[in-house]
């Protein structure tokens, strides 16, 4: 076969321009599909990490509260779940030593720093002399815990970041729920709402944080569990119109029932 015939056969066996353009178009479509798949996978991983962060934050906080409750001191002659003013609050005595104390007795207070969206725990050690018959813990004060006001900033540490709301209420022996502790209370129910760090910063920068927190306000009259109440508030059309969808989706609500000892 002559060299001219071989050259013609090589040309005839090659790809035409139309075939090359078609192949490039197919490749472009495949890359676009792969890009969407990777984008969805990345979003799924991000959402999964956010859910894990939410769960870890809430679980750590609720575990700590439950541990404190299990060592709590609850007596008919000793107030519990009252702050210095007498309002319902996560404040109670435990049989564990606290900051600044050398006795196995401390006053615990959980509080929410609404400015920084941080759940905090305060611990005040209670001391008394060995030769005294009077204990400084306020027996027979059924409506308030005056020592709560003595917990200083140096005795407070951060427990959970991204906390937007914290509420407690009680399940009584007759099955009723109330926001006031009494000797009939059998279970403490703790509700906490948290947001991930990324969307929390967006909420603060956009000024939406106050709108969001206002939706997580305390019930005037306790008629339902806070988890259900907050879900209703956050899904209200007027709220959804003022807060972005990502911000709304960044909020997770957790609730735990803790049996009182």
C-alpha cells in the first residue's frame, strides 16, 4: 500500500469535528452532574455536622444538669428551684462541694447569658464552723434562696455555646405540669433551644437574634411542654416572614425529663 493510501486511511479512521463537539458536550454534562452531586454531598455533610454539634452541645448541658439533680438536696424544709427574688429558676442545693467551699454542700445555679447566647453554671460552696448549730443555707425559707445572689462571676463557667433559651417545669405525682416546684413534683423537665455557631453569628449580624429569642419567651400560663410551645412559635407565619429560612432551620430544641431524687 502506498504512503498516500495509508495517510488517507488514518484520516478516515479519526474523529470528526462534530463527534469531538458531541463528546465535549457529554463530558460537560457529566461534570455538571458530578458537581451537583458533590455540592449536595457537601451540604449533607454540613447539615450532619450541624446536627451533631447541636446534639453534642445539648446533650453535654443536659447531662451536667442531670448529674447535679441526682446529687441534689430536696427537703420539705429547704427551698429549691427558686432564685433570690423567689422566681422559678434552676437553682438548688447539692451534696457536692462547690467553688470556695470545703464542705460537701453547694448551691448550683444555671443561667442564660442572653447577650452571648451561652448557658452558664454557677457553683457556690457553703461553709460553716464546726462548733455552730446554725447552717447558712436558709432552712424553712420555702419561697426563695437568698444565697443565690452571692454567686459571683468568678464562680460561673460556660456550659454550652449557642444556647438561646432555657426553661424548667415539673411533672407532679398526679400527672399535672407546673412551673412551680413543690413536694408533689416527681420529675424535672428541662428544655433548651440551641443554634449552630455559623447561623448564630449571621443572626446577630443581621439583627434577627432578638426577633428569634422573643419567640422563645416564657409561657404566661404553662399549658404545654416547652418543646411543643417553641415549635409552634417558630413555625408561626409572622415569624417565618421576618427570619430567614437558614436561621430558622439552624435552631434545634431538646428536652429531657429528669427524675427528682
